[in-house]
């Protein structure tokens, strides 16, 4: 039921297909699916996000999301019998907009929303078992998937939500594989593949994946020597296999596996600073992505205020200390990376999008606090979670990609100009001809039924345990 709730929530809402980050990934997927070529020359004038090599234009991102979108483009073409060459290729043209929206929805609903939903279930299991509280696991899962910007980014082709999900799933795999699992090599292979694919989606995932890899080495130290060797080998093999599509894309696009699209970025001089725009953390930026009204995480996910107390809760318990240290390490790495990036504000963004991979680990800490809280503390935590879900719903239904010129986008754009005026992107309004408010009301009805069922199931399980 949790899987269904999160998937429904992420698949129900959409995002603007002509946002440069969405568009450049989809244009490259269209080129590969329809022509077998990675050049986006035919679409280059419709996006500012592009790379240029030898007079041709290409995707300027890591290719993971584009490769995930290729089957969706092929499926959409087969279902509609329409190719991109059959519509007028103009920016925000009606025909091209319909063409892109359908195929983007196929990717987000079929892959991105599913990854977020699977990660929420992994958190339910991990936090629930680690703390001994099923309610804590549910709290962590909801805080991660619906209590923050992961929800909104799961409606897009940006890599933030998929990377966040893959990191959570890899953490779950390591935790289960180094616990009581009968065959740890299976979980090692899964963790290796998940971390490898995260790198194909976003190169920066290397930084947040490193603490998980080191944690895996620590967690596996007590395994028999033969099991450790087997786990390390299969994890390395699976990770390498996951990277092969990256090599294949580079060969297709550039004729060499050693060229990155970022090295040919057009029009963003900040990418020439340091390593592709990455220099060192700035304290004012760190404040801005945490507390600032323009990009602060706590404005779009106030439930994460609980996380610092949750880190302490985890680390003071010897049984969960390593999990707490991991959660804190990944969170710090994600925020410090964001504070070191030349384009730290993310351009069009609601909240600090480059720090999104930290949300799963902030949720682990928040869930741990729930497990140790008394009745009044849980009431306060529940209010913070409810407020966070309400904020995230408004953002996901309207615009996760707020323009850069709003100092308080949540108040001045998302709520005032979009939500209150009914400018929503819902599945029924985009594809069935419904009014936007009707689409939102149907979602709320379906989601409410699932929430009631989940809470009833949790209460029933608690009563059965008490009876036993």
C-alpha cells in the first residue's frame, strides 16, 4: 500500500517538458530512438542546456536519464504512430508539447516514480527493523517520499530523485546483506549495480556513494573471508556492468569513452571553475540552502528539522551507531557539494535541488527520532510531517522548477500565483480533459483511501503483536 501511495503521488503530477533540463535529456533520447544518433542539432535552439563538439550539439549531462527515456520514446511512437519529425519543432509548439509530455510521463511514471516508491518501501523496512518500530519506518518513508522535494523532482527527468532513490536502495541492500541474509553476495551485487547506475545518472553521485561503499566495507568486516571476497567481487562486477551503458553512450555520441558532455557546455562560464564548477564550500551558500527563503531546504521540508536529533538518537545506540554515522556522512557530503558548486541555486528550482540525495538519510534520522519519542514529541513530529506533505503536494502539483528571480518562491509563486489560481498539472487535466481542480480532488480521494488503509494496517499489526 505504501508502494501504491508513493507511486500514485509521483505519477499523478507532471512538469514543464520545455524546462532545459527536461528538454535536453528528452531531445537526446528522441535522437537515439529515432535516428540512432546522439546529436540534438534539430532541437538545439530550444534548450540552453547543451554541449558543442565539432560543430554539433549534444546532451551536456550524464546520460543515465536519457538512456532510461529511450524506451519510453520508442513506446510512445509505437502507441501514437507519431515521430518528432511529424510535428512542428518549435519551442512550446502545441504538437511538440503533446509529443514530449506523453513520453516524459511514460518515463516518470514507469521508472522515476517507481524508483521513489521502491526506496520508500526500503526505508519502511530498514528503519522499522533497525529501530524495532514499524511506525518509525513508516514515518521515515513518508518524510522521504512525500515530505520533501523528492516528490516534485520525481515528476521530472532531472536526476536528483532517481539518484536519491538509488542511494537509499543501495543502503538497504548493504544493510540486509551484512545482517542476517543467507546469501550476502546477492545484496552485494544489487548494491554495486545501484551505485553504478547512480553514477551514470549523475556524475556527482560518486561523492554520495563513497560513504555507502566505505560503510559496506565496515559492515562486512565480520563475514568469513571467502564470503567477503565473493561479495567484493560481485559488487565490483555489478557496478562495472552498470557503467557499461555510459561507455556505450560516449562511443555513440563522441566516438571515445573518455569524453564527458560537461566538457563542452555552452554558455555557462561557471562550469570552467574548479572541476566542472565544483570548488569549495561557502558558508553563505550553506546557510542559503538550509535556512534561506529562496532555496532553503527547511522551508520546503520542515520535517527535516527533526533529523539532527535523530542522528544523535542513532549514534548513542551501539546497535545503530554505524547507520547514524552513515546517514550523517551522506547528508554532509550532499550539502557541502551543493555549497561548493558554482551554480548552487540550481537555476530554476524549488528548494536546493543539488542536496536532494541527502533526503533519504535525513529521513532515516527523523524516523529514528520517532521511535524514541514520547506521545507529545510524536504529536509535534506528526504535525511537521503533515505540514511538509501539504507543502510538497502544492509544489508537486504546480512547479518544482521555480524561476531564479523569486526571493520567496514558495509564497510569491507556488502558492499565490499558481496554486490559488488553479494552475496545476495533473494526469486527468493533461490527458483526460478534466479541470485541474477536479484532477487534484480525485488524487486526494485516492490517496486518502490508501492512507487510511495504511494506518489501519499499522494499527492492526501493532494490536496483533501486543496480543502475541
